[in-house]
């Protein structure tokens, strides 16, 4: 028996060595952008660049100011490892928080991860905004792995953007020190615009097409996309939009309301009502994250400068940035009526809107997801990223070949949208099903179960209240 054990161990070592020999090895790949030379890695036909700065670190005097173009660096900059995510509450036992993040964070966090086909030439681009209730999350998580997108000819750019009160905070002292045209309160959205500007300046160096850029996000990231549909400085920087479980059509706060909330939040930290900008910036990021009064952010105002109108008002007036919009929700979370409303308003004239309903529940999740696909459940299907997501190490079960087949199908629909001509009124997924734009008269919605088929939206209920996130 002892000898048998030795033989089995030896066989395992040989098998492991064989796998190591067949696994593709990364090779260095260099790209020159406007701030210097990046050295990433190329693996199995996909070029990956991690930890790429798209804006200056928003620290010191730049805290609570609009994102600014990053500085140049000398020589070559390594881009093979992720930089820390933005400050957020994390679990002290090292497990992931509700946004999928664990470990070190930093206020110096405005970095991106990029996946591109090694032979890209004017490839479509998607800029991804993660979810996490606007105070959790990071762009480098496994669910957002852009390898499958790249192998299907699409470049993925996933960013970190500011969270909580570092992202959304207004205060009379900050308004007083700001220049007459400086954005107020909406700092995460300025990060988004800075990332779009970075793409316009640099994506051609990676083989991307700056004239075919889709903004996409889920949950809070989807809400970022909704807001960008009415941000004047974002116009012309993107050409399509995807909103996954984030169709929040809110009118926004006035500056007076936002400043009042900011004063109350500062008082909760022990600062005086007339706190100065210097006193506010002396508060540590960890303190802002730890305090319940400030961890989630306290304002996202219509400042009359950067954000001049809410998207719901722009949609009702017909003055939104008119691009094709895909929007939908999962059957176990609710929110389908809101998605349908956004599709109706966004597609009423000009560019079309596409509506989806995700209702696929993997076999190993059926005992857990009694009401259907929960919030965030679609992510690893839209990215075809099951094997790099948290499901790859799930303690409750494993995805199977049926799940992977659905992921490839769903991802093919997203890929088709990324590649679609913005003037089109339909596109086709890998199964040959044509997905027409939503209209009230047609009432068409793409429903994903173990297959993808067009059904009528009136047959779909809004769904239960949103349950907890599936994580990363």
C-alpha cells in the first residue's frame, strides 16, 4: 500500500508537470500611450494590462475634486499586477465583503484593467463599471474578467472609481473653495468621464476603435451608466450603453440639500458645522469608510456645472445623449418594471433600446435561489467568466457544462451588441435568434433561461424584492 501511494503521488506529479507544460505562458507585451510605455502580458492570444493609471491619485488637495489627467512616467511601467481598490469597509477575517473585495485598499485607486485581442484592429470597446451599492467593489474582480470578450474581438476596460463619501460628498466649505466651473459632489462620475477621455486618447494603441465605445455597468455601476446618459461632458465619448439591474431613474438632489447632508455627516465625525475644507481633508479615508454616516456617500447633486439635469428629466424632455441602450434585470431580484420604463424612454425616438430578462438558475444554486436568479447572478454569464469568478471556488457546488453553455450564449448577445452598428434596430445572438429593439407596440424582450428567446414583456412580473448580492 505504501508503494502504491508513492506511485500515485509520482503519477500526480507527472500529470501536474504535463499540465504546466501545456498551459500557455505569459509573454511581455509593450504599448506606448500618452503617459509612457506600459509592459503588460500576453496569454493565449489576449493582451492584459493591469494597474494602469487613468487619472491622477485623488489624494491630498485632489480629494473631492474632479479626476485629472495622469502624469507621465519615465522609462517603462510594469502593468502586470492590480493596484489596491478604493477605500471601503472590508472584513477583518480576510473574507470578501459584499462587493467581492478583501485586503488592502488605498485612496490612490484610479486605475484600470484592460483585456484586448492580441491582434486587435479597430476592435469595439466596453468600459465597465462594477456594482456594490456605490460604496463597495473593484474593477479587477474575477466576474469581470475580459478574456472571453477579447477572444471574441472586444476590448474590455474595467476601472476602479471612487466610492462612498470620497465619491459623493458636498459641503459649503468645498463649494466655497471650488472654481466657478469645477464639478461639485459627483466625483465618481468625473472618474467615469476621465476614463472615457483616457480611452479616446489611448485605445487605438491597443487596437481599439475610439468610435465604438460602450459604457456598461451593473447595479451601482448601472446607475453610473444611467447618469452618464445626461452628463454634457460625456457626450461623444461613448456610443452605446448597457444597464444591468441598475435602472435607477432619480431626479437628484439640489446643491442646498446636498450641502446640508454633508454638514450633518461631518458633524457625525466630530467636526464643527463651519468646518473648513482643510479640516475635512484631514479626516482619514479609513474614518470616512468606518463611520455609518459617511461610508455610503451623502450626495449626488445637480450642481449646474458638471451635472446639469437628471437623466429622468432629460429622457422626459428628449434631451438625453441618444445612443442605443440595453437594459434588464434578473427574475429573482425585481426591477423589471424600472428596466422596461428606461427602455421605453430611451428607445422612444432616435437610437433603439433593447430589453432583457435573466431567469437562468444553475442546478447547483436551485436550493438556494428559491425565487430565481438573484442580484448579480448574470455577471459571470454576460462576461462568460464562470471559471474566474467566485463560483470557481464555491463551497456549495460547482458550475457544470450546461452553465458554461448558457454563459457562452449570453455573452454572445453582449458581444453582438458591442459590435452592432448604432443605427441598427436589431442584432443576432450566437443561437441565431434575432433580438429586436424594444417598442411599446412590439413589446419584445429577450429572456434567458437555459436558452435565449424573444417573449412579450407583459408576460413577465416585476419579481420579488432584491435579495443579497451573489458576490464576485
